[in-house]
């Protein structure tokens, strides 16, 4: 599978899907019923909702699935392994979310006392925190975004994001060949707000979502994509929390419906009360020009020399403002 290196996404998305400390994760139920297993960062954890454990999109989707005809009698356990601050590489560390997920999957397979307690649904939401690693004080990018070490770090991070996500999904698919696996893409919290960052952010998010789309395009993984991005267009003032980053209560309801629709193989049906306000006009910065091919789906270095410094400086200003306002995110 070819590797994508979306240049604008790397820095303008720094402030979008940052994580923040929150309350404890959802407890796992006893392994006597089928299970829904959630993996990810602060979005999957529920940050932005008044109560992440009940109002986050994972919790909302679980409640709806649990009461569906498929599971009303069988029951359904929720195992939310998501961790605020998690990166794609964190998923793969020893004892990380993927190891924990596979351990849960295998233990349920090996449970001879119940023939109907396998992990049947897996959702994944990851990626934004990988970008934060480029904004740390000891990063070469903090000294000069145009120097070769920074450009190399950028390319490595983007390639690593795609590789890590692919490996994580491959391991999940191997462990649970019959489970439904669903990967959500990312939203632009500035969409429709008129913020000066809105237009470039829109391009950035679309490029980052291109990496997610490239992973989903691998048919051997058998993963379905939930498109959050399109529904959030023009809704930044309506569906984003006060931190201007995470979905609010309404936004999590929308994400839950996207996940449910993806599981059911249908178009999302957003509740009328969430659509009463008309989406705001979306800033259009124009089309991103075709990126010159490196031969393996990547981008020639000269493109980074032109675009990355501009995007980086904007991203740094966004990130610094966020950290000053909220402190270092976990």
C-alpha cells in the first residue's frame, strides 16, 4: 500500500484533537456476553462531553447497540481501552491498548463456559496526538522548521502514523477475524466559525484524513470508515466544546450516530434537534495542488521546503496558545 505524506496536516492539526486529563475510563463487564471494544485517545474517551463515561460517543453508541434487536437478549459488554493523550505508537507498546485488546479477545475465545462472549465490535479513533510530538521544546522543529532534521522528523512521523495504524488494525483483524472493525476520521473544529485558521485547517484535516482513508482502503484489513468530517462542516460553533477542540455533547451524539450508521451500513440519521441551526458558511481556501510523487506515494522534499514552514509557524502559535490556556495535555 502506498504511503501518503500530507504536508499541511502535520502542523495545523496540532490544536484540533489534543487530549486533556479526564475522569476514569468505563469499567469492563464480566465476560459472559458479547463485547464492544473501543480503542483510541481523548475522543474515544469522551472528552468534551459533560460526563465522558455516559455522554461520550463510545458510551452513546454502546447504549444504542446494547438495546438493539441483535443484543437486547444476548447482552453486550463495553470495554473502553482508550487513553487521553495516546498516539498511534502508544497503541503498539507492550501492554498498550492493542495488547490489552488482543488479550481480551483471546480470553473470550478461550472461555469454554460461554459460547457467545466474543468481541464482535471494535472501534478505533487515533492520530491527532502523533502531531504533538513535533512541537515539544526539544524537537528540532522548535528551533527552525526549515532545517533538514525537522523535515525528516515530519516525514517520519507521517509515515509512522500510517504504519502504526496499519499494524494495529492488522493485529486486531488477525485476533478477531469475524469482528466488525470501524475507524473514524477527524473533524475540523473551526469549520464555519470564521476563525482565521478555518480555511487552512480544513485543508489540513482533509489531508490527515487521507492517511486514514489510505489505511481503510486496504481490503485485507476489512475495516469500515466512519466519516465524521463531512457532517461537522460548518458546525464548529454548534458541535464543539468550550475548549474549541473536542466535540461537545451534541458533537458526541453526532459521532455516535456516525459510528452506528457505519456499523449498520447505512447513512447517518442525525436527530432533528441537532440540525435546527443552519450550518455556517465554510471558508474555502481553494484546492490543494497535486503533490509531486516521490515514487512510493510520498512527496518530494521541495514541497516541504515551500509549505511546511508556513504551516508550522501557524501550528506552533495554535499549540502555544492552547498550552498556555489549559496547561500541558495528558
